[in-house]
């Protein structure tokens, strides 16, 4: 399999996650159910792969305690927020908003002092990225002048990813636990944290299409893609993995339009392009030399600072 084929397969599997979430919602699953089953099946995949690789789960309480925070910020909370957001926002737009995570990471780095003052290029990228979000939703065209709650939930999910990556770079990764085992432990923890969400929303009449969609979401778009991303980093290097990230919004928008007949308006396309250009500018001069954070989306991260907090290069 060529490098381009690998990137295409990974982008398709990962970018399709927003489509599967939308189908799950359309077929009777609640956001809580989607979150729980996604974490459960993703954990099962990673546990199987970790066991096959001879990797064992961490045994010390301190690691598990840190994983509770990481699993909440990187899995349980954003998975739930994406499902809530897609109740009112198209799956393609959700994929584009997911691409704003590095913008939030940059803001967090500036707030924590782990980022140096921005130069013109990166400052312009930050402003351009959020301008793309405004272009997509055009709040000035609505009577209230405000974005919908669904859009805010999606932005909250992306910001949660950014917080998670900052925390995990400082407290979770690089402490001796094998990556697959650590990722499996994190998703296992996220499964427990998402259990209470099952009670929200009341009973649901789930169709077989919904069952298939959530199984695909958990096994392929969560567990398997994480493993494939690690393999790509190992075989092709972090630059190839970073390239996949730029394809995810394109995949989500295309699948939403083709499969779900979501409107592909010029404003959405232009907003997506502006967001991606902005993200690209914020990454000017940033290295991508670390693997993705465990249990989360593809996340090559810049080398940690002396305080242990990484400067995020990109997240999807």
C-alpha cells in the first residue's frame, strides 16, 4: 500500500466519524448512548491490539488518576458534545469546527505562558481561523445575532481537545507506559465516565441502521483509526500524519453532502478553506515530532517545553 493510499484510507475512516454520529442521531440513538458505545468499542479494539502486542495496562493508581482527567477532557466530554452539537448542526460543518482545535491550543499555550509571543504570521493565522468559523455561521444574518447551541457545543468539544492535549503532554504521556496500552486504558476510563450519560434523553427507539452506525463509529472511526495513525507516524513520519489532518474536514463535508444531502453552500466551503489556511499559518515553523495523544484524534505535538506543557502543532 502506497503512502498516498494509506493517508486516503485513514482520512476516510477518521473523517467519516461525523457522518456516523449524524446517522446514529437520525436513527434513534441519544448523544449519551453514542458516547458510551463509542468509548466501549474503541476501548475493546485497543485492548485487543495491546494484548496482541504484549502491552499491559498500567497498574499504579497515580496513572489511573491522571487518566480520569485525560479521558474526561479528550474523550467523554468532546464525544458527548459532538453528538449534542450534531443534533442541530450538519456533520460536515462539525468536521470543519473540529479543525479549530489547534487554534484553541495556541490560545491555551499563550495563557499558560508555554507559547512565545506570536509573530505576524501566526497571529494572522489565529485571527483568520476564527474568522472562518464566523464566515460559516454568519451570525450577523440571524435575528439573534448569535450562533446556535449546537455550534457552541461543537466549539466546546474542540476546546476540550486542546485542554486535554496540554494536560496529557504534561501529566500522562512519556511516563513509561506503552502507547497502545495507555490509549486502551484511557478509553476504558472514558467508558466508565460516560456511563451516567446513558440515563439522559430517556428511552430511544433505535433502528438497525443506528446499531450499525454506532458499531462502525466505535470500531473503525475510533479504535482502529487511532492504531492506524500510530502506524503511519511510525512508518511514514509525523509529516504524513499531519497531512491527514487537513483532509478530515474535506472528507466530512463531502460525505455529509453526498450521503446525507447536506447543503454544500459556497459560504461553508469558503469558511472551511479560511479555517484550514488559518490553521496552516499558526503552524508556521512548528515541529511535529510526537505521536498523537492517547485516545484522542491525530495530534502531532511540538516538543514539550521545560515546564512539560507542549505547544500544540495540530489537532483534528
